[in-house]
């Protein structure tokens, strides 16, 4: 046998041994709090998408979307993030306005696909004299922690409805659990704003007695404030069936879109791994809808046109579009008070976590 055939055979043996010994990719996805919907979505992706693609994916807790964008950009091992559409747009707007740090953070990020709409809960005490969302003006409001998508959403909704910023003196940056405690126990706030896809664990864990302490404010279509809020957000319904233990009637509210986000990676191994993830997301999408969080049933496996400044991650987009084209047509069912702000930061920058002291 010629020596060159022996050498070729030896190279194949060595290559095969190297490939077999190649370590499994270990990635992370940043989500939100342990009682929210994002972390369940992250765990579903780990089980039904990453695992079949031979990727180990760990779902990490976080404060929410604004923090997720920064961790996606800078934290080792974080390759995926769940982000609200209004938070992503806020970073783009800050960059366009000349904020160099916002530009450095957001410009290399890319979308994988849109997911579902998240409901916005405006919670008041059961005995409060207000019943509608547009009645929260000048109330003391808990808006979520600094760095959370909830904080950005709360501020944006308030600005849209009333044409003025949420007063810092009336604003507290609290976790969902802290906000509900301050609302119902010491009564130091009037409203807690929470963003979560239904059914959210925070509310499904509540017992029938909850209705004696809290209520969800309703969206009033007749109010002019509602029309202004709808310029950015969309109407939806919090279903009584989602929280049947304590919620008696459906409650109209507003929603914000959730997106799956990554980075514009160029390293060949990462591109290959994320390509397999995209292929697995497409081929195992039915399993996600059948076995994952109920919100998956509202997700469409499609890549719609994007707003200016938004871009898909090209390697994953290519794999997803090719796979989607092969699929048959499927129907779809639709802790303390407010921290002091440094003088050289706007409150918007504080919420986004991009201010410099």
C-alpha cells in the first residue's frame, strides 16, 4: 500500500479522535427573576432546543431586560438573552442620540426571533379608589429594579399616557416581591407595575384570599391616556383562567413583545454551535409548544421584517429560514426606597444601567 494512503488513514484516525474528544459547548442564557416567565422560557430552550443540539444551556436569573442586554454583551459564557422590545429600542434610541456607551452595547447585538407578548400588570390594593390604569397619575409606584425591563416599561408607559416623566419622588425601584409587600403590608406605595407573560408563577402561586388584598387595574379604551399608550404598546387581556384561584374576571391591559437575542459572533466554533441551535429550535418547535410554558403556543415560527436599526443574526437567520421553508404550514393559537441619582446621569440612563458616576 502506498505510503500516502497510510498517512491519509492515520490523519483520519487522528481527526476522528480529536472530534470525539471535543468538549461540549457550555452556554448561558440570561432571563429574569425566578418567579417570572422568562426563566421558564430559558429552561424550555435548554431542554427542548439546546440539549438536542448537543449544547449545555444554563438559564440564569437576572433583574430583567436592561441587565440582560449588558450581560449578553460582556459576561463570559452568556450567548443568549431574553429582551423586551421597548428596552432594545431604548438602547437604540440612546445610541442614536449620541450616547457612546449605549451604542457600544447595542450595536453588536442581533435578534434571533420574536417570541410572544408579555402582559403588563398594574396592581393596586383591593380597597383602592382607583380601578383603571389611566388613574395612576401622581401615585406612588413601584416600577421594578434598576436594570429591569419592567422599570423601562413603567417609565415609558407613564410618559406616553401623561406627557411627563414619572416623578422620581413617587418612584421606587423594587423587586416584584418587595413591591407587593410594600403595597399590601406597610402600604407605602399605591401601585406595583409588573411585566410577565401569563400564567406567571408570581400570580399562580397566590391563593383565593389574594383578592382581598390586591386587584389588577383595567385598561379603559375610552380614556385619552389609553390611546397615547397604544402608540407603543398593544392591548391584551389577562385571563381569569390563568389565575383561577383568585381572579374572577378577565382584565384588559397592555403588552410588550419579547425577543430572543444573541451577539454578532464570528468565531467559527460559536457560529457552528448557534447554527445547530437554530436548526434545533425549528425542528423541535412543536415540542416546545406541546411541553413548554403555555406562552410558547403564542409564538410563531417566523422572521418578520424588522424596524430600522434592528438586525437578525445572519448565520442563525439563514438556518431558520431554510428550515421554516421545509416545514408544513402549521396553525397557531394566538428593598428600600428610591436610590439617589448621580447628577451626571439621567434617570433613563440609570434604568438602562449605562450611566457613569
